[in-house]
């Protein structure tokens, strides 16, 4: 293969972000390097998401754009990966005949082999087979250079829960956990290359290792916590039904585990939760949140909400709003229910009309806005350790840093709240290297809608100065 540049467009969840990185790593080994400019690319990969109809529409419109590119430059390789690739398989080729490779969710590691096959035998190549185990990538895969101190690491894939609305079990297959030694090895490689924070990924990390008889998730967390050089650990996603006391206690026991949990509740109505096959009720959910808060005071709890599940009445939805205000989430991700092929809920009668779903979604978001504002106001005056990750959004909007002496930095607290603060740059700064993962105490002064503003406390050695032609955060 003679190509030299690859462009990856990723839609969807962090699992896809991770898989995209895996694909880039494999291309890197073949001396095919990433580019941000699609027109420069010899290989274009679109990593797709099928969780809601809107995500699938995004895939189709991107592929529509590719039609023109492929007409102009037929030699460009087009690869469709991820959940839509898995679900649609050869149907995708019928609709978009220019696609060269359809790479299902279990075939990510076979990308180099398929590119070779394409050169040798022509295409298209389609692999939507679901394999029973997780293929391990070689341990010596290069860590891709990225100006970021935070990375994701998949610890398991698939899902066995079959929530009635969800397509994940069909497109990602059954739950399989990676071996702890492989996970630890990967994190060590990342830490060795300067990574300071890892987020462990799985559809339901609470059931990590159970099926295979591996170490439990709390034990795995302990092993990760012991790694020298790593500063912060996060994980997503937890299923409330499997959130054990042992895991809750980890928040108190492990110094690197961040004080935040994403615990999707989906609905506040017991009737709807049963129809969703969630296997808990609102009382159990709220009880678990209360326990978590007793174990780890100040823990930030975030959640997912679905508005307009089939059969959801106004009263059911009011119970969701009531649960939201009672729990007081830090942040929510809310979605209008979307029918997914194959799922039981897509066959449920009593579909909620689109305008009603839209209205409920709007109310959920508006309610949360008020809750977040109140919660953020209570943080004013408090000091939080912020891991500096980059420029603030304002700074980026104004074109990054050129000759400024007064710059705006941004990072996150352990609770995953974004905090912006000012720093003084010594001398002209052209580009800042944020790879030190500096943790700076910041006193909160102001709350915005989705972020906080503050002042660095004892900035002391917070130096932002040119160093060998580059600037760095010391
Ligand atoms: N419609 C709307 N939202 C959905 N989610 C999953 N499936 C659907 C669907 N069919 C949401 C859930 C899940 C999040 C990742 O996406 O809230 O937690
Ligand atoms: Fe989907 Fe439920 Fe599995 Fe989450 S736990 S991925 S919502 S089936």
C-alpha cells in the first residue's frame, strides 16, 4: 500500500474514540500518518454510531459528501467502521458502492490485513463477524503523540443487559472483559509516554471480569491506582443495578479515583424502568446515590435521561423531573427516545409523538440548567485541584495564543467540572505544551452555564514561558 495520510471522522461514544485511536495506531505502523485535512488523505475512515437515528443520519450525510471526493479521486480508500458498519454490512455498499471496506465492531484489529487484501485482490471487503473474545493488539503498539494528558482505555466490550431501547447488544455483541494484565500493560505504556489520567471504558464496567472469573472491577481499580506516575482514574459507564458497595467504597479508598460517577438512570418512573428492562427502581437508585454521597462527600453524579419512551405518560415524565430535582445531578445527557431496529421497544405500541418527546426533552434540559446553576453557585469560594489540559474555549476562539502575556487556561476538577482561569505568560508565547498534566489549585469565583471560572491559588511555579522555542506549563 502506497498511501501516506489517513483522515478519521469519529461519531459517537468514547468507545468509538478509542477504536479510532486503535485504527490510527495500526496505520502509523504502516507509515500512514493522521491528517486533519480530508482532501489530503489517501485513506478516509468514518467510525460510526447507531445509538439513535440522528447519529445514523450523520453517517449518511458524511458518506454523501464522500461521493464527490471519490468521484474526483477514485484511488482514495474509504473505510466505514463501527456500529452502523456492523449493523448494515453489505447494505451499506448497496447504498454507497464506493466504500472499500466495511469494518464491523469486532474487526478493528484486521484493518492492515484488509488494506493489503484490497491492494491485492480489489474490493470491497466486508467483515461483520462477531468473534467470541477480544483480540489483543501487540503490547508494543506505538503510543500516538497527542497534546493531551488524558486517555481512554477499553477494559471490556459488548453488553449483556438488553435494555429494551438499546441497540448496543446487537452491534457490539456479548460482554467480554480484557485480561487485567493487558489493561495494566497498556496503561503503563501510556503513563510512560506522559499520560496522567485514564478513563476505563466499558458499557457496564461494574460487571467487569465476572463472567470470565477475572479480578473484580474494584480490584482492577486498585491495581491501576498503584501505578506510579498516574495521577487520576475515571471510569464509564456504571449500570445502577450492578453498583456494588465494594465499588462505592473504592471512592473513599483509592486516592487517584476521581470523585465523579456517571450513573445513567434513564427514567424516574418505576413503570417505565420495568418496561426498559433496567432491573432497578427509583428507590434503589436514589438509595445508591445517597450511600455514595455518604462514602464520598461532594461526589459529582451525572446521568442519562431518555424522554418519550413508548408508553411514557405525562405523569411518568413528571416522576423523572421529580427524581432529577431530588437527586440534584451535576449534569445530565438527555435524549429523545429513538426507535432502533431489532430492539423490543421499537415494537412497543403507544409511541410518544415527536413534538411531545421534544417538549419533554426541553423541560428536562431546562430543569437541569436550574439545578446545575444552583449547584455551581454553591461552589463559589471553594478551592479545587484542576488538571490543566489546554486553553479555555474563549482563548481558542480568539485564535489560540500568539503574542499574549495574559492567557486563559482550562482543566477539570476530580468531579469532572470544567474550570477556566487566568495565567500570566512570561514573554511572547506561540504555542503551549500542555503535556505536564500540572494540577493547579483554583479558587472558584464565577459560575457559567457549563463551566466555572476562578483564580489560581499560590500559582508559585506556574510558569508559562518559552522553552527551547516552545512554551510549556511547568
Ligand atoms: N433512544 C434514545 N436514547 C437512547 N440511548 C440509548 N438508546 C437510545 C434510544 N434508542 C441513550 C441512553 C444511554 C445513552 C448512551 O444513550 O440514555 O444511556
Ligand atoms: Fe445499552 Fe442497557 Fe447495555 Fe447500556 S446497559 S449499553 S443502555 S443495553
